[in-house]
């Protein structure tokens, strides 16, 4: 009977022993398999060719009707706007834009909004958008399309896109003369880049703010005098000159969202028909045919897209439409470096492209829904769907749960050494899990205070009053909370067995975080998993002094959010500016890091970008827990605990 009741012979105990013996090999095998899987996606046998799923789009079935007169009028508007810009070096010529829209025959309105900057004493900035509505002559105003163009003043540090507004007005003049439109068309000129577009969309889908809400919000999006129908799609254009070299198609939206793949394929079909070279992250080098046929270049394109999506920052005004299920993208027409004096004729293919896109969108009977919303572009005509790339993330997360399950077996006493007695294990379990839970709560409290606006705004304004700039104040406040997370394991020491429970909770928390983030932003979760999973696999309960512990300690310290951001910026600075000395690179990296932290936090408060919230409220507490496990600054077992265990043994 003793053999039958021996717990070491139970299936779970046998499985635990096998897992304890081979878990390291299995986990590292899964990690390597994930990287190999991702690399295979660059091969044509593991990705798919693009195609149109929505037959109603029917690109290219109608002949373009826009003529050379529209291109010439666009060039005339560019010259006229150039003279107007001389009197508006740092402002927007709202009156001129509104007058041209009224001249065309559009319902013209002005949208006012106000931004209260979160820091620096709450300074207020005023902005205006000008928009005109072309009502659908064939139906009532039930659906609508948006064509937008940002206006950049001559003092803007970004590339000059002076031709954007004239091209938009030229197409509006053409569209007003046609009677086949089944949807309202909004022609929008935004001020202050993405801020103006964000304010317009918020005002379009929300009611006017009351006084109490206006005082609490950082952005008073104002009131729209008129609206069109339910928005189906949007196209943002950025034109540097009518003499076009190529068109860069921008698709990244807020928090890693993407437009429906049919929208991207539609643009590619139309531009190809009009003889315009276009593509995702199009560059002059990509115009060469042999550039796109290499697996290595395919993998680089995928990684480039992943890096862009992981930040959650939209690369154009189109990015704010995605949260409302409005498919949108940006066409950036880059001017030709060697001028061919083809401005009067060069703008016609672009206008034909805009006309073709608008005619296809006009045919839509329902919202985009048939093609993919989650994908990674390998080439302009090939992609990887969510069902193909998601296993990469699953293979990275699986080792975390495998090792956490093994730690749970050890902590619960189902898997133990022969010298360890079950009574001692059962008694110490309840005593050691409480300090681990308290440590996790303290770490989460630090992350919450780091992100919560009230203490953060108070601390930043307090530092700013002592002569520091906004970027310096925000960075110093973040460094303060990071130092608290760094010092927590030294201030609140845990028993050795409580560290095992803390290790278990950290692995489960990291795995759960990657699963949730991966469903929202695969790129961010994939990059975090690539960096953090090796650390989780390298930590073990029997980790003692030696090279392995020293290496893991340094590696964990480098993964501190503040240290990691600075290290990444420093490496990029060295590679992009090799002419700088080490001292100059260090100082420039410090400045860029402070600006990056400030912009990320500002994007979170104004645009609701998730990256700052994820780093401060989730990743920073998880780092604090893993840091405590790595350094293993444990307290010796207390005499009270020993007395309880010994008394239990005597009984």
C-alpha cells in the first residue's frame, strides 16, 4: 500500500521531474523556433500576394475625366499661395483658403480648437481648420469621404508640402462639376499637423464640450458648424511639388493600427495605372527592380514596419481615423531632385490618381470588412497575414508559462528534492507568498504614480520652477520613479522562498502582458518578448554568485526603461552621426532621450497613445520584480518561521 500511495509516483510528479530536467532545452528551442519562423516569412513560399477582396471598389474600370486644365490651375494656385505665404511666415492663410473654397462652390466653414499644454504652466495654443463640404447630388447625406491636406508654414522644420492645398483645391473644383457622387465629400485643410486632425475628428464624433469638461481636458476640440454623413474612408495628401518622383504610401496609425488591406491595394492599383511609382516606405533605392527580389530585403521591410508600428505614433494625419473604423492612409508625393520643368504636366497623373481613388470609394456599398486589418507588408504586392505571424509571438510567450508552471510545482511542494520534507514546504508556502504579493503591490504603486497625472504634473511643475526646461523636468520625474523601483529590493528585502514566488508572479505577469499587448499591437509585444524572454529563461532559483549572475544583473539593469531608451538612442546617434566624438554623441543622446520621453508622455495625454502607459504602469513594475529576483537580496529565514516549522515537526 505504501507504493500505491507514494506521491512521487503520481503522473503530475513524473511530468514535473521530466519538465524540471529538460525545461531549459525546451524553452530555448521555442525561442529559436520563433526567430526562425519569422525569418521564413520573408520567403515567397510563406507569404501571400495582395489582391482585392472588395469587388465594389472596381479600380480602373472608368476612364479618368480630369483634364490638363486642373493641373494648370493647381500650378497657378501654388504660385498664388506662394505670394500669400510671404505675409504668413508662421501662420496659416485661413482667409485665402476659405475664399478659394467658396469660389469653387463648397459649403465652407472654419473649425476652432484650443490646446492646453499639460506642462509648463498650462499654456494655451489656438488653432483653426478650414473645411468645405460637397453634398452628394444623388443621395441624402448618409455617407461621406474625407480628402485632407495639412498646411505647413515656411517656418516649419518638416519638409515643405506647399503643393498639397492647391492640389486639394484643384480636385475639389473638378469634383464639384460632376453629378455622380453618392457620398458627401469633405475637403479639409488642417493646421498644426496631427493636432488639427485629431481635434477635427474628436469634434466630428462628439458633442460640444461643457465648461467643466473643457477645464479638465487638455484639448478643447471646439464645435463643427456642419457635418457630412457617416465617414467611410479618408485620404490625406502631402505634395511637395507637381513634378513628382515617387509616392510614399503611409499606413501606420495610432497605437499600431492599420487600414484595411484593400485600401492599400486600391492605391497601388491606381498609381500603377497612372504610371506613378509608389509603395510602402518608398525610397529612390526601391525604384530599382532587383531591390525587391531578395529574402534579406523582405525581412528588412518587415522589421522596418514592426519598428514603426511598435511606437504607436502615426506617421501622417490619417492615423487618427482608424480608431473610428474609418480606413485611411496618406499619399506623400516626393518631388524630383533633378528638375525637368514638368510642373504643369507632372501634376496630372497625381490628380488622376486621386480621381480614381475617389471613384472607387464612391462605389462602396458598405464599410471595408472583407480583407485583412492585421498584416505585415513584405513587399508592395506581398504580405503576411495575422494567422502566419502570430505563431512567432506564441512561441516566444510559451517558455514563460512553461517555466512559471515549473516554479509553481516547486513552490507548492509537488516537485521537491528528497531532502525536503513536505511539512516544511506546506507551512512555509503560506508564510512566504504574502511578502511576494506585497512586493508586487509596491512595484505596481510605483508604476501607477509614475503615470498618474496629478503627482506627475505637480512634480514636473515643481522642477520647472527651479530653472529646468519642460523636457528636463519630465525626464527628472521619470528618473525619480525609476530610482525608487531600483531601490525597492534593497529597502524591502524578501525571504529566499518569497523570491521564488515573486519570480513565479513576474513570469505570469510578463506572459499575460505580452498576450494582451500582442492582441492590440503585435509589433510592440514581439519586440518586448525578444528582449525580455532571454532574461526570464536565464534566471533560476539556484542562481548563485558567478559570471552568469553578474551577466544577468548587468543585462537586467540595461533593461530598465530609462536606461534602455538612452542606450537605444545613443546607439542610433553613433550610427547616424559617425562624425561626432564620443562626448558629443553622449550629450546629444541625452537631449534626444529627454525629448523622446516628453513627446511620448505628451502623446499619451493628448492623443491617447498607449506606449507611455504600458511602459510605466506595466513594464516598469515587472522590471522591478525581475530586478529583485536577479539580485536575490534575500533576508535570512526568521526565527519565528523556523520555530513554527520545528514545532510542526515535533507534533
